[in-house]
C-alpha cells in the first residue's frame, strides 16, 4: 500500500518564481489498485509521480510504502520496489546496448552488479518468453541494438523491463503520449495485460481520457494540486468519457485555457 | 574498411619517402633537436653551426644539418629523436634538457652519440654517463652578484622569481642563497608553479621592498619578462638579466653567458667527433666559464644607476639605441 | 627499408604506450560521456611515482601496479568531487588536475631523470630472459604491445561483466540506471577510477621508456586522448565486429604516425599543432555527420 500524507511541495521556494503545487495533499493507493490520473498541464500529476519515486524532494508530509516511511529514502533505493515507464520511449532502455543486454540489466535490478558475465545464457529463454508476451516478434531480435528499434517497440520493451523483477508498484508516466494512436493502443493493451498477469499495483498518468476511463479500477482528476474528481469500483465502471470530459472542460475554462 | 586501408597506405608511403630521403644523403647527418623556438636556444643553434664551420667543416660537404624543433612538447621531442635514430643520423645534437632526454633514450639502441647544449645540470638530468657529452650553461652566479654590488652599492636584498619544477632554477637559487651573503645580499627567492603566477609573484616581491630583481634562465619567468619589467619600472626597481636577450628586452644589465658562444663551443666538440679525434663517450661535458657583461644604458639611466668605469669598458651595450 | 622499419617500430611503440591512456579516455569520454580533464594530471602522476620508485630501487615491474593504484586514487578524487560535492564534470577534472600538478612535484621534487644503470621494464632481467636477443627498440615494441593487448583484453572482458554492463549503461542512459535501483554516482566514480588507473599506467610506461619525469609532460594529453578515441571510433564505425578498445588502439598509433609523418616531411613544430587540430576537426566533423541513434540521456 502506498500512502501520501499531508504532502507540501513548493517549487523554487524563497524566489520570485516560487510556486506551491501541493498544500497538504493526501492519497492512498491500495495493493492491486490500477489508478489512472488525469488533469491539465500543471495540475501536479507528474510532480506526484516524482514525489512517489523520490525524483524531487518535498517540503512537508510523508511518503509511506506498506507503512514504511520512505520520505528520506534516496531515489535509486526506492526503485528496488518500483518500476517506471517514461513518456519518452528512449528513457526506458539503453540505445547503444542490445536488446539482450538491456534485458540482462533489467533482470539484475536491485542486485549487485559484480564481475560475473553480464549475459546469463540460461536466462535467455526466460527473456524470450517474457518478450513473446508482447507479440511483436522481439524475442527473435535479442542481438539487435535497442536504438535500432521503433519507438513503440522500445516502449513495449521498457514495459517488460520495468516489470521483469518483482516490484510493488508500476509507475506509468504518460507512457503512451509519444506514440502514434495505433501503437499507443497496442501499448495500452499490453500494459493492462502485464498488470493483470503479474498482479501489479499501478499508477498511470495519462492525457488520454478514454484510457483513464477504460482501464484500471480507480480514476482521479487533479487540478491545481488537488483531487477534484474521484471514481472507484462500480462507480468508475459507470463513468463515461463524456462525464470526465465535461468536468475537464469546466476546469480548463476556469483556468482560461 | 576501404577508408582504413587507404589511410594506412598513405602513412606507409609518407614514412617510406621520409625514410628514403634520409638514406640518400651522403655526408654524415647531424640531427638537431631543439626543444622549442626561443631566442637563447636559437642563438645556441646558430652558434653550433658556426662552431662546426670554425673547425673547418663545410656544410653539405662534411656534414648535413637536419633541424627539428618540438614546440616545447615532450612527446614530440620523443618522436623527433626516434626519427633521427631510424634515419641513422651520425649524431644527435640536443638543445635543452627535454630534447636531450628524448635523444638519449632514442639513441640508446644504436649507440648514436648525443651532444647536448643549454643544459644547466647534466648530472641531475642523468646525461653525464654514456655516449653523450656537451656543454652546460651554468649561470655565473658570482659574477652576477659582483655586478649587482658594483652597480647598486647600497642594495641589501635581491628578489628572484623561479619555477619550482625546473631543476635548473632550483639549483641556481640554491647557489644564490649560498653565495649572496658573501656579497652582503639577502636573497628573497619566490617560487611559482606556472607562468600565469609569475606576474603576481613579481608584485609580491615588489611589495616586500626588494632592492632589485635578478633573473635566472627560467623559461616561465623569462617568457613574461616584459610584463614584469612594466611593474618594476613603475616601482623603480632595477631588474638584472641572466643573458643578453633579457638585456635587449629591458633588463638593466647582466653578467651572462653568450649562448651563441655556448653553441659554438658545442660545434667544436662535434667537429672533433666527426673527424674521429674523440668520442662522445670519452669527452667530459664542458661548462662554459667565460661570461660577458651586457648593459642597457637607457634602462640604467632610467633607474639612475651609474656604471663604474671598470664595468663600462668591458660591457657590451645591448639596449636599443 | 631498414630506416622505414625502425621508424615504424618506434612510432608503433609510442602509439601502443599511449594507447593505454586512450583506453582511459575511451572509458570516460565515450562510455561514461564524462569529459575528464584529470588525465593531464594523472598521466604525469604515474610517471612521477614511477621515477621516484625506480630511483629508490623498487623492482621495475612493481612500479606499474603502484602507479596504477595512485592513478586510481586520482580518479576517485575527481569522482567524489563531482558526485558527492556536486561540482560539474569539467570543473571537477580541472580541480583535480590543478591539484595534481603540485602533488606531482611534491612526489618527484622536481623534474627527474633515471640513469641508464637503473633497470626499467624494458631492460630488467625477466624481460631480457624472454626477449634479450632483440635490440632495444624491438624489446620496447614487444613489451608495449604486451601491455596494450593485455589491458585491452582485460577491458573487453570487463565490459561484458555485470559491472561493466552497468558502466556502459550509465553513459548511455543514466535515468535507466537509477530505475534499476543503482546509484549512478557510484558507477561514474568507478569509471573514473578505472580510466585514471590506465592513464597513470601509460604515464608510468612513458617514464620507463624515456627514463624521465617532467612536470609538464601531461599538458595536452586529454586532447591527444580525445583525438585518438574519435579517430579510432570514426574509422571503425561501420565495422561492428571491431571492439572499441581495438579501434582506440589503432587511433593512437595513427595519431603518432601522423605526427611522425609531419616530422619526416619537415613540417615546423609550430605548424604541427595546427595540422593536428585540423586533422582532429575533420575527423570530428565526419564522425558527427555519421552519428546515428538518439542520445537521449539527460
């Protein structure tokens, strides 16, 4: 379970550009939740993910995972339990390493990177099996450099890589936003499949309201660092894109967008 | 792959040509490796060629000169020396310590004689044993102290700037400190590690109230001599040089060795080796003992220093008239 | 032909000795994407330590590991300044390099020479036992070749270990390394340590070969290293089977051959640097033109 308690986040404190984004923000994500977060630009969605992962520090409040306070824990330490897929497909893998090498990196997540050979031949079949979940034929391209693959393929691999080792949370940071609509559709379906197969707890930030409505068991809409809409369970099942769009437009008009 | 092959082929051709050129020459080749272009070192080289001629040898008949300078880069000096060795030069003439070190290392295999010049301390540089000889440009410290005493009878302290990494400078400063008291001087030595610190250090010495500055043959210090002189002229402190080139730039006077002479002496030694009268291995290195007084009357007048007749008659006027 | 052969042997020897330095620059510049200026200080550091140890009668072979250890410390300092104190990469290297200038002189006293009676790795008994039949320049070639190849192979093997893979990953995409729950700072420090170990080794071998240490011998070595890395990797760009280390070794030899060609053609030394700069620029531009793939790491 993930808990955010009374989070205070101020950008550029003490300067003329000071901006308070969270003033006592609270959120709880239960195990097995698939939470979709929508909201306009600057509403605090990505800040929220960064606070959870420790990419940015907070001025107040606590972050807890399974009751353990991790507010002071370094970013890289937190990723022992967290997998993350970024908006930019290039962020999820090393372009100059082969697919196989990238898989080995992901396979070794959280463990010591010692002087043993980086490629464990015995694990190759496991990598192939994992990649075959994608149905993109990537299991036959193990020796290809990551940079030679398309954005969609790289994002699919990033998804597999981030979930290769056991994790508590999967963070999806607008992970379909940089892809063309068709590829985005495929990646979104794959995401859902992976989350279900591996029984992951996931938090997804997206600009695509339809994905937010169609996937996951919980949905929140954020505005100016606050949750303005929350739907869960059956209530969420009943929610349509138009319902969400209506509220979204209202907020946007208020903001003058 | 094509590109790579063509690159390698070009190098091979160039190297072959270069090697071929070296071979076709009939008279013995003298490879001169000069550490860098620098007035004293250039004088040295010109003197060297003159020395060979003085000994009755004719260029392009009795010897051929192959001149290279390393642009003050140690790695280039190494490659120049290797080039000489590969071309089987009759002997290598090295001007300044790093050039000599490189030549001596490259000459080891074929036991090519190395003749150095413009090295203050061949023993410290480990260039005193083996098929090697040459001339040393040890500063005439006694003469310089005597000169300063005669020109500035009231002076008490001499400031000297030097680079701590240059063994030549370190040994010279030691000698100054040892002999200064004999002439009634206190020596204020101030070490720097690189050229950019020299003018700052000059300020420090001026602020300490030294009566004059005296130079060594320290490349870093001499390199920025004009800006030092600007400061000292303003403060009314005379600067003494260590050789003629520094007096030309604006030092008041120097008891210095003549690098052209030093080179000429070296040339004479080489002539003996070329004639087979001696070998580099058996000849001990020579330290030039004669020095000249150089004066810059304009600079002296500006400082209000009168030159005693005994100096004036021996001195060579080196300032711009 | 004899002349040409001697010239070739001498030039290749220099290229091989300096290839050790180039390996180091390859790791920092190419793999870590870290412009490490420590090199100008750690190269003479290796030589200074070697000069002192040789003069004090230490076994010549043992001077190499000691010099490497000291070089490692230099890399560690740059790494700590950058990672722990948050100083920018370029500045961290400059700080260490500047400090090392003084430290090198503290170690050696001043410029130092080693007399011929002292054995070096090229003249010591074990070398003579193996290659005593050869003349000195061939012995220098063989010993340098062995060193250049041994360390090339060690690096090649290392790059295929888990630790080596992580090193390659941090330069390629440091964000990914963080999400792998690894501290990218520590990986960078490790890379700097390995790189400067090799650079100091190169300085040590130069000291053996020249029998001298000079405080200014490090000047311009970073530029040399960068040039060789770029020459090597650009030439072999389209040959996937050639390892980066091999490319860099060839780059180093070609660079030295270039200088030797310029010397042989009688180009004045003052122009030599300009020619090198132009050559460097041309290769760099060609390299950039051909650069493919996205460099996405932040």
